[in-house]
C-alpha cells in the first residue's frame, strides 16, 4: 500500500518491491504528487523494478546518503530540499556521482531543462508524460549504467536530447546552437548517408530562407568544435564534392 503526504497529512516514505523479480534494480522515486508517484510506482514495478518512494526532499537526501541506488527519478519542485539541490548534492558526491538521474517535472521550458542537464541530470522527462516513455527512459539509463559498471560502455556513443539542443556522451553534455542541433540531428537520422549542402540548406534552414552554401560549412565547423569537447572529433565526415555524413563509431 502506498502512503504519501498530501495537504494536512504527514509524509511517510516506504519501500515497495516486486518479490517475483530476481534481477530487479533499485529505483528511488522522489515525487510529492500522490497520483504521479502512484503512476510511476505502478509502471516501474510492472516492468520488473523494485522501487522506493520519497515525498520530501530532505527524506530523499537521507535515503541517498544511506542507500546504494541504481537510478533516481527526481521531481524538481519538492517540499524540503528541492530537486535541483538534491541533484547537485548527488553529482558532487564522490561515491554517488555515478548514479543516473531522470528528472521528471512540470517545469518544461527549454532553459529549465538545459539547466537541469548542465547540473548533471542524465535525462529529462516533462510532465505530463506517457508511462511507457518513463519506463523506456528508466530502462535506457539503467542499461547504460550497467555497461559502465561492467566496462562494456563505448565512449563513442553520443545522443541528442529530444527537446532541447543538447548533445550527450556519458555524463558529459554540450549545449548546441539551434542550427547546429538541427544539422546534427538530420545527419544522425541516417548514419553513413551523405547529405549535399543543398539538401542540408533546404531541410535545416528551410526553403524560404536565403542562405549561402558556405553557411553549412561554417555550421559544420562549429559543430565539430563542440563535439571535440566531448572527445568526438570524427563523427562528421566530409565527402569531397558531395557534402557531409555522420559516421557511426567503431566498436
């Protein structure tokens, strides 16, 4: 049974587990809205994970200090310590910094998401959300965490945030300019496929805007510089006389 604080009721944080799952992962859900906490709990347990719910930021900090969590699903607006304070504490901790954090919040403005990502969040899911997407993102973070722990993670794997112009590699993230983001996304959609400058101009800048072909080259140059900060210098390849393509990393 799930008990959370609401209105004049007192907070109670408790453990809920799925006893039928032999290989469950411990997920700390930090959420003070009862219906949302129940929804998260229900679907994450149905996916085979054990969960604990904290409805208060101070209780969450205590749980993080005392426990060894595989994933934290973290709301931003909380009683007690807020989500950003919890995130910064977690990422500053030498023993806890590796714990992946999925921010789930109604504060969905791009600037707010960028702040959360820059402060160390591994992924960001705005409310309202589809439960299947929550489970998919949690599963992806846990999978990536397991690869790092077992030494099987590839340092050449980069990914884009679907909502804000940010590119990731592991725990590193770089904020891109809008056109750099659109250009990288277009090239990554078809790895290995060469895109001409004309094609990129039409699909990134649009048919209605007059932009010289040189603009593509300048944007690619800036994009390569940004990716270099992530240690990825050879993701975008020039195909002489034709255009550019995104090159899949070699294992």
